[in-house]
């Protein structure tokens, strides 16, 4: 295991590793600012709320295929995190799970995920590309708001509506593909998308 943990939290990590099945609990590594790399043990099924919140120097995280749920604000404000590979075991990405991860360039959403909750990737200012699989049935409000480097987005045909402010402030967005399955587009959904030249809305 490659990691660097603040002394105050090393006892928590040792405890986690001894348990067969466990959830990384609420605020477990909250604001561990010296945490650089972390390999989550393969017995973990849930990454709890705010568990790695504001770990400012965390650059690399390994999420094993045992993880089924990434809870609210689990990696929010991890401003040095560059890549997030979400395993195919994950079924849900909760509110603000990766919000304000300013260095996040790539995020992979597997075909097991059915919902991307409200503000999940809000203010991921370096996010260039994200693929939304056809398994996703709903994308929450402001899910990708202020992802100012996001260039293209293809909305799968499983989506029936685009919520309020979903792509608000995506200033680099040049292309959006909206399928005929979409029956409603919410308020301010594409507001301040200043690079968007054409938005074909299916009739």
C-alpha cells in the first residue's frame, strides 16, 4: 500500500485494514492535508460521506471493485486529484462526490451507474472529457456546473430530462448532443456556455 497519512490518523487506517467488510465512515480522513496517495482496501463497499473531504494534496486514489457506493462529498475539494477511475461495481455517485476537484482532468463513469446526483462534478474546472453511459437514468441539478474546461458532452438516450443549471458556466463547451428521449430542459441549463455555437434540439 502506497500512502502518506498524518500521524493522528494512522490508527484509523490500521483499524480499517483489520476488518473484513467495512465502510470508510463519515469524515474518516477529513482534511488530512498530508495524505498524498491512498489505496482503498479491497474489502471496502462504501466510501462514506465527506470521507476524503478537503484532502488538498491527494493526487492519486485507487478505488477497488468492491466499492458499490460513493457517498455525498466523499472527494469534494480534493484539489490535487487528477484522475478518478470509478470501478464498474459502483451503482451511485452522490451529491457533490467530486465537487471542486479543480485538477480533475479525467473521470470515468462505468455502465453500472444509474444516477449522477446533484452537483456531483460541480466546479471541476480542469475536467476536459466525461462519458455518460447509457445506464444513467438521471443527471441532477448543477451536476457539471462551472466545469469550465469541458468541451463536448453526449447525453445518452436513457435521459428524459436535463435539470436546472446542469451545464451552467461550461465556458469551453462547443458541442452538446441531445437525444430525442429528452422531453424537457430546465432553467439556466446551458447559461453562460459562451463557446456553444449550435445546440440541436430534437423535434
